């Protein structure tokens, strides 16, 4: 019979213990977990991006319900343990259930401190610890108003940034003269405070809270100097206290935290403890990296390895606020026995300070440029003698020893035990050996096998360099074509990094990916705009100033600066009313040229820009909408008449074409998409040279794709055959969505297909019904935000300034 | 709309509108009897004025994508510097600049000092 392991608490550290334990001794224990929170294990560190809206709760779940079920672990959600009987070796939960254990692990974490000033229990006073807190903040923030965050430490500042992203007016109160005084020296604190103030967050230092005022809920905060600050929400972020009550009542040795030895055992040998609730060698930790190291030791001990010890940790901190680069480690207080090396670049907003004692780095603070954080931290932890590189030390690893600026040389030179992933404590050697022995081929593999870059993601670049180091050309294509001269990165890199680094705006992309120019260029800005739109539908705000003129004004610019207007003609079908409206518009605006296009619709050429809104208004009135003739978007679905009229028609090709066009119009794509539906294999709609084509046959529909009839001429490939119209639509939509997610900007479907491989595409769309459905749903979701008639929006007055001069100088004075 | 010149210390500055009437990384036009003038506003809120005619084939620079202190002409992608009107890279050509300033959130174009547009 297996030994019984009971775990009190289901936070990130408890989860990590279980992972290690199951990896080394999967059959050793029957495991039961009690979680006071009513949920699974999630990444609490990532609550900051959830608060700011950059991630959702679903994104940060670490172990879902299936994970526990698959491993035979019983998880009791929402069942707080209220008593431990270490003599009888049982625990009692809040509903009265008694559970016996052979080994017990206490992982009760810590609770946020609430300063006991009058009014601290008014509604509207929140802490910032778990998902419930974040949801309470959402609810309050939804009403707008002012938030006061008490506590200008790591957590308080992240809360402030998150609430500001949610639209609240935020003020931070901090007791000490400088913010984050545990991690930063005064200069770095000054730079950080200035950055926050630039973003619109007020920061008051030496602000001592006297009381929180309000009758039914929070209304204001009163400081000891007498000032009154109005507030609709108050967030307490003044520190955490280990949750030790349970252990103390059970008779275990407790100081500030639950006392544990180097084997993570409490004063009772059958009870271990881990995480924020413990005190080890007098230290209580609040950062994840040391806690994950403890977790490893706990698991080893539970698995029977009595050599495993935890000896304490040196820690480094990173602030998780998008756009702020801040890294600090070690001891950087001032003193007579130490010296410092400082680099300041005021214009660049960069500050770096190393504290040296006995030729060793004992502390480092980096603001604005944190690329060398890992390297300095490695030197600090190893106690390396830096006397040989004093002169260039502050400039970072590139310059140590005068090596050339080769990014691969930097990572190649790191010793094997240097820590690449700080969150999960994964060193270079571990990653390299995992790549080699487990044949890992990409970032996803490394993440799932080693956990490196699986938490906060900021070491992803380094991990990718290690993959390149190990696999060389097998990992990347021989040459990566950069998007433009503003960057070395190619389209695929940028798309991936946008997802991985959660980049939400063009400036964020340019900053995080180190663009060489301040504002990009006409090549990369439209590409980034599309990539962000495709990745974050409904969340990313389209940047019209990064769209080519045609898309910006929804009409095609001609050589003389006039525009052409092409209303949509669904499936190439029209009627007298539409034709009359078009003819009337031609007369009214004296349109010089009227042309029938290859896309089976009518083009009005030579329209002056300032007349566009009026032309659209008249066309809209007749029920005509934009044909997107100008866009990297769905252009047309051409048809030939099918069973409605044609003696050879096998299916209702016109009906299907109209249905597809009405479903898919308005979506943005990497490059233009042209489709056609032919009613029989005679193919009068020329479907076999289109991006996507349908040939109707007696038994159903043959779906074609990857044709070209422009600069290149190429016949289509066959994707598959389907029997029904519904299936045809699903197949086509899923294909286009896959293209939207993987294609490079300006790359037509036929080029994407050649690069990706026809079979690979078929595997994902045709063979994998589940993935096809998911792609379909993602397209529908995206469409809910983008299927709008831009003409109608302009007619309604949206950004009318685009179509009018700002001034008209009617007199002669301007040009002599 | 008509704009009246105001004289200050001998130069004629014409109030053409508010800075906020110009989108950042964008442009608006000022119509004159001799053609349009493009007024550009960069991301760092600097304002430049060029004749709205690309030195290549006369394309409307005001319609181009603005990046840093340059604009890319929408017709054939020539990149024109907003600071001196010169075509960048391998292209040769120049468009005349006009003097423009911003005061108290309003944009002023210099009247009398405008040279005739370049050929």
C-alpha cells in the first residue's frame, strides 16, 4: 500500500513539488491536495498582466483539472485545512472531514498585510494576492475613478500599472523616501518614479497613511501630514506575512515563518513545509526562484533522497511592467569597504550600477538596459574575481575581453551552470543537455521539457540562442530575411515574439525587439499593425497612421492623387437599383471613368479625396458597401451561374460564392485574397488560378487553393473534397485563418503554401477536424470586430479631418 | 475656411489651425492657389511643411506613411526627409520646405517668405 502524502495548499510552489516528485518517484505516494482557494494551480506572478488586460486567467493556469485527474491526485478545491493533529497524523478540513497522512506538506503561503488604520475594512479596500483580488479590482475599475495604492514596492507598482491600464487614475503612496527601496538605489528609484509619472501615475513618497475615510465605502485616504486624497479604491500592497497559524496551533516551531531545516522539515520529521510560509536560516522569501529551489529539495526528500539540501538563495528581481526594464540583485547599499562602478546615459534613460567588494560583484542594479542582468548575476553568485575586467565590466559581456559583437559568442561563453531562466532556476547546461538527449527541436520543446522560459518569458531570447548554438542550421533557415532595414528579425520571429512577449502595441514591439529606428518605416509599420491586429482581435487598437493610404482612406489612390471607388457586388451579382445608384453617383460627381473590373464589379475612377464621404453616403443609401478593392483583405468571390440558370451547373455556385463573400468580407489578411466558385468543371469563374477556389461537382465541392494569376501564373492545388456547402465554408474559413496566423505580410497564399508545404497545410485543416474547428472559431471571433463597412463609419463622421484640408488660403499672400 | 495673416516683427505668420488637428505620424493639407502644402506632425510633435508634391512624379506626400522625420510617398515609395525635403537613399530630388512654427498649440505657416514651388 502506498504512503499517503497530504499537501495543504495548492499554490505554485506546491505544484512544482508535485511535478518534481512525480518525475522522480511517481508511484511512491497516494497524493491528496487541499486548496483553500476554489481553483487549480495558476501562475500568481502573472496576475499583473491579467490585471492590465494583457493576459487572461485561462492563459496563466499551470495545472488544469485534467492534470490532477491524469496523475491520480485528489484535489479538494475550496477546502481549507483548519487543524493538524501531529500525534494522530491527521488533518481536518473546514467541512469537518478528517484525512490521515504518512507525510504532510504545509504550503500555506502568505497573506497580504493590511495596515490596521481606521477604515481598513471598508468596502473598496483591496489586497493584491490572488485571482479573487484581481476580479474585485476589475469590478471596481470598471466604474472608473481613482485608485490609491498603498505601498511603492514591486507588487504595488505592478498593481498601479495594471489599474492604470484599466482606465483608473492612480496614485501610489510610499512610506520611504524612494520607491522599491529594498531593490533599488536612489538613482534607479528616481528613474523608475519618473517613468511612472510620465505614464500618468502619481507617486507620493514619505506618505504615511493615517486613516481611510468613507461611510458606505472608500471615499478618501488621509495622510498623517493632513492631506486628503479622494479615492474610489484602495489597494494595500505593503508586504506579506507568512500564514503560520495552522502550524503554530499544531505545535510546530514557528518564528516569523514556519521553521524548517536544510531538508525542508519542520520540528516534526513527518511534516515538511515549503514556500512563502517558511523561514529558513532566518530568511522568509517572497520571490519565486528560491521557492522553486526549495520545491526541488522537498520533492527529493519525499522521494527518499536524504542528501538533498537547500542552502538559501541569492535573488534577483525583475519588474513586470511592460516597457520598463529593471533588474536588481545582491547588496547595493553603500559602505566604506566597497566601491562602485556606475554608467549613466541620461538621454537614453539608462542607469547601471555595480557594487564591488574584494574584487567581486556583490550587487547590481540595471535600469533601462538589462541585457547583461543574467551575466552580472552569474558573476555575483559565483563570487568571480572581476579584477581582470574592471575597465569594461559595466559595458557588459560583449566587451569583457574585447570579443567581437557576436550575439552567439556571448551565450556560448556563459558557463554551463549559469542561470538562464531565473524564474525556474534552469541553467545553461540543463537546457543544452535536454536539447541533446531528448532531441528537442524548438522553443516549445525546451519549455515543456525544462520549464525554461515557461514562466515570465523574459529569457526566451537566450533560450533561442541556445537552440541555435546546439542545432545550428537545423534550427533556423540558413538565412533569415529581415522585415526591413529597421531590424535583423524576420517576419516569423516577430510574429512569434509578439505572442511570446505579449507585445500589444507597435511602440512596444519596437522597444522590446530593439528596432534600429525610432518609428520604423513604411515597410515594417503596416506589417506590425497587421500582426498585432491578427494576434489580439478586439484588443489591439488599429493604428491608421501605420496603414498604407489606400487602406487608410478605403479607396485606391491613382497617379494624379484622385481615388477610385469600388462598391461590393456580392458574388458578381447586381440589380437595377444598385446600377441606378452607381449611375446617379457618376452623374452627380462627374466621375470621369467607369470600368468593369476583373473581380466582377464596377470601379468609379477619378474621384477627388474630399468627395469620397459624399460618394460613399450616396452608395450606402442604395445598400452598397465597401468592396475592399484597396486592401490586404478579401477582395472578391467571383462566380459563374450554377444551377440557378446554367444547363451544366451541378451546384448553386452563385449562392455559395455570395455566402462565402458575406461571411468573410471585412477580414484583414497578410495579402489580398481573391476567390472564385465555378458551377462545374468547365470552370467559367476561373477558380483554378485563385487564392481559394471551388469547383462544384455532382457529389459536392472540390476546394482548391494556392493559385496565382498576377505576376506569376500558377494553377491551384487541391485541398480536399467536401459534400456540403457548410463543410466548404468551414474548410475555406479555417484555411484563411491559418494563413492569417502564419503568413508573412504581403505574402500571397501561393507563396505561403510553397514555403509551408501543401501537406502540412492539409494536415492542419483537412486531417485535424478539431484544429479546423478552432481555426474557424478564431476567424469568427476576429470577424466580430472587423466586419464593418468603413465607408459607413466615415459617412457618420469618423475622423472627418482625413478628407478636408486644414486651411484654405484663398488670397495671394502665400506665394509671391 | 479662410485664414487671415497676422504680422509680427516683419514676418507674416498665418494661423492655419490647431496642432491637434494634425494626426501624429500624419499630415493635413493647406490649399493655396498654387497647389497644396502638406503639414506634417511627427510622433515627437514636431511640425514640418513641404509642398505636397513628390519630386519624383508629383505624388501627394501628405498621403504617405510618416516615420521618424521622414515620409514615404504613396505612389512609388520614395522616402523624403521632412527636415530638408531631400529624397533619401539612391533617389535624387528635392521638394521645397516652408517655414512653420507652433505656438500655444496653434500652427503658423510663414506667408511672405515662401519661395515659389520648385519645378
